[in-house]
C-alpha cells in the first residue's frame, strides 16, 4: 500500500485531492498535515493528521523530514503554492518521491509579472501588463491601457505574487490604484514593486487543469467559471473560487493553455493548472499558471470521470495508464455547483430539478 503525505490537508484543495484518491478504488495510506490545528479538524478520509510549522518557518523542512521518516512516507504532495515552492527548492533534503516541476519553473509561475513577460515573448496571448515601481509608473501604465484606440475605461491591478486573486481590483483612475496600493502597504507591508497593472479582460474566464510527463501533455480538461464564492461581496465581483463552473470543449482555450505550459517548461512534468480570460476581441489570454498543485475543485473532474490526482500519482510511480484523451477528458456541459456549508453537486445541462410555474 502506497503511503502518501498531503500538505495543506486542512484546506479545501488538499481535502479534495485526498477525496479523489479515495474515489480511485486503490487502497492508500494517507497522512495529512497542516499548520492549523483548527483546519485539520475538518480534514476527513485521512489515516493520520499532523501539525507542522508554516512553510516560512525555519523549522518547517526539518519537521516535514521527521514526519516523512516517522510515517515511512513514499510520496509527498504539497498542495499550497507556498509549500510547493519550499519543497521544490529543498527536495534533496527530503528522502521521498515527488512529482513536481523544476524549481525554476515554479518560481517563474509564481512571479506573475515575469511569467507574463515570458509568455509574451513566446507569442502566447496574455493581457498587456506593466510592472510597477512608483506612482509615475502607475500613471503611465493606466494611460497606456485606457487611452488611444483602447475602449477600456478601467484597468486591472493585482499583486505580483499570491493566489486567490490576491490584491486584485478593477480601477477607474490612478488615484484609486494609488489608494489601493497604499492600503496594502499600511495593512500588509506591500509596496508599488509588489504590484502590476494589466488590461481589463471583460470576457469569459476558464480554468484548464492538465497532467504532463517529459514535456508532453497526458490529459486535460477546461471549465468555465460562471459564478464566484462571495463574488457579490468582493470589490472586483469575482475571486478564483467558483460557486458554479461548467466543463468546456474549446480548441482555442486548449491550445493557448498548453502552449503556455510548453513556454515555461519544455520538459514539463506533473500538474499544471492554467487560468485564462477573454479580452475584448474574445481571445482567451493566459493570466497565470499554478504548477505543482491542483485546482481546488479537482474533485469536479474526478466525479465526472477524469480522476487526475489518481493519474498523477500513477505517473509519479511510473505505472501504466489506460489511454487518456489529451484534451477534453470529460463531456462538455457538466456543471459543478458548490456553496459554503452546502456541499457540492454535479449536474448535467438540461437535468435541473427546478422548474418555472
């Protein structure tokens, strides 16, 4: 029986990853760890739970190493981005199997500005973006993004690093952008250098989850985000966590997302999750790649018939997979509906239980 350790097991992404493995039919011994004793109380389907320090704690790697040795762990899956980066950068000190991209790839993907520049050089559609260093940069960037032939009345400001739409806001003038950065400076210590300004992308938003081995795509599936958890409460009206998502078969999304992965890592291996949003011309632009970990809703595709966490594990152990479609792994038109304290449900388009009078 394979002995698996999942970090960030107290959060929804880690918990859903574990649930996918439990769906697979193969028996696993799964240990979960997290830095929060509160969050671990909600983690189910585990054979053991352990507290570890935060990834930025100097003791983190040593405590993780002791846990791996104590539980005789065969495979380590880090789920939070910060742990993906920390483990990939110190993999030689941990005597355990992983299936992570190279550290340099992870580091690039977690720098949204550098990532944007790399993809632009490679000819992959990305939003026009500017790295900021001062209010003057903000003024020049905003003018460039909203003047001339551009019809956009607003631009998109975002933090260069971080998940969950961290520091993101649509701004209508320079003063709003300055005040937003000033707020983050006073509350979180961030400054202009920690932000970028991008063109506002008004179209549909997609999330592309994919598995790779030796630079070749193994399987993938895209979903369109339709509604967002707490989207009605956020200044931007959205977040990276959908309350309603729908599977999509879109050749342009598949092409742009896969080309983005190839552009950041010619020998890509492991999981690469790509975010895309359509610009004014309807072109899906790549906004970021989360590599080394799965989207929160990995159980969506697993419930629909494509259990990528299980396939990822088999790839890591060099085991043979059945034939898998490189793109469009499940049917289009499947909805994944979720809510806080309400669970989740997979619904096929046209099979709604509600009706009009």
